[in-house]
């Protein structure tokens, strides 16, 4: 995060994308043994926010920059939008890959040639010993030990309109760590001119050191990681036993909370050059997971018809404080005034919106 001091995307985007790239580089080379399965450090990441907030900048200029600075033989292949057949053929030659979806809805859209891509990638992200497919012109083609990570970005509106409705219930989106932000991290008019020559040279040196450290970590990390001791494992088991998973629309995501906390704990531990998981790694991972979860409601609820209307009300309010009349005016092309009244009451009841003393409304 320190090597991008003039970058505008939210700091959370940069932090989580760095974790995701570390996991993507490691693939199946490191794991936590859960007896019946292995938890790998691959972190599938979806950055959600309004257009222009910095999703593409984060993915293409921060996250993938780390990958491209690594020796070719260590790099996973970077794959863009493709049909199931093409993607399967690409992975047959190299099952270690990053699927890059600058706009997730374009990658997994409703076009005819993309049919079946969502269930196929969902299967890849289960990290089974192999994935096989038979196509019309071929025999069975096997992809052994797929080590596939996905990093993508989207606005809430595009997710609603373009991703198939089964993406949540079918287990596709719950396999992503979703980071939702509403504002840029900062505004810098001319990043290239915001530093003097000496500062710029120091920044470039920090970036070189970052690349060297990243290479060192990637090339030395690997094998099975376990907890340092019982006190460290208790940090996870106590949290897991008392964790109250949200119900309703968030339950498919919350049901994977333990898996994602372990993945991030692995990444935190290995980023410190350790081969054991400490209690502080678990606590850091819990905080990171809870940060993403508390903002998830705004992303998931819009998949229902009523949820989409609720999101439209929230979008209309934005960062302003509005009177009820202003809301009626802003939504009159979409909803009747009485519908706005009902939806506003629902948002007040669940705490998404509050009514100020002067009668105006604002998002909490």
C-alpha cells in the first residue's frame, strides 16, 4: 500500500488485491490441511463500486503489476474473457492461471457463447484433483489440479443486469471475497507532479524493494502450514464456534466465512515469512473478513426485485441529504410516490437510512 501513495482507488482495493495476487502466485504450493480437504491461499476477489472509483486501475496497474514483475516461469497465465471450451483448452496446457475480469458482467455475461461458464468456473474454484470436459469434436479433456484465481470488478447495476440469477444461489458469487466501496481513497489531480525528484527516486526504490520481497516470499513459501500451538488454534476455534452467520441473502457468503478467514490467515502468515499460523494472523484475517462482510448487504440484496428497488433509492440518496419530496422527484420516472414511501420505510427500519432532525434523509 505504501508504494502507491498518489493512487486514487480505495486503500481496501489495493490491500485485498495484493493479498489476492500473493495467493494467485502460490496456487496449490501451500495449504492448510483440514483432514477432509485442503484450504489453499487462492483468494478470489471482486471489487465493487461506482464507475470511475478505481477498480480497473487497481486490477491492471497495481495487482497485475506484481505478477508481471515476477520471473516468467513463476507467473500464472493471465486469461481474459473466453468460452468454456477455449478456457478449458488454455488450462489444459497450464492449469495455474488468473482469470481477469475487469468488468465481471462482461466476462460471465448472458451471451450465447458464454453459456455454461458460471458453473464451469464454479467447479474450477472447488479446487478438485481434476476437472474434465468432453466437447463435440474431442474426447474427454482433463485439466489436472486446477490452480485458478479470479480477480474482477463491477458496479452493482451491472451485476444485477448481466450476471445470471443463479449466480448467488448456485454458489458462484459466494466463492468470491467481495469488497464494496462508495468513494475513492483520495483525489489527486496530477499524480505525476505531486512529488519532487528526490521523492520520486525514493518511491521507485521502495517499489524495487517491494518486488524483491514479493519474489523472495513467493519463491520460498510452500508446503503445509499449521498453527504454532494450541493457543494460536484457539484464536480460530473460539471465533468459529461463536460466529453468528447472517441469515437470508447473506447466508451463502457467511457459510464460507471459516474458509476465507483461513485463506487470509495463510496469506498473512506467509507474507511475514512464517511457516506457522499465529493467533495474530487469525485475528487479522477475521478483521479483514468482517470488513468486507459488513458492506456486502448492499451488493447481494439487489438480486431480488424488491432489492433492486431498494438499491435505486439508496443510489438516489447517494452521499447527499434529501427531503422526501426530492426523493419523489428523483424517482418519479421509475417508481410511484407511494412505492418510494414504502421502500423508504423499509430502509429506515433496517437502519440503511436515517431521518435527520430537519426531516431530511441520508444513508447511514
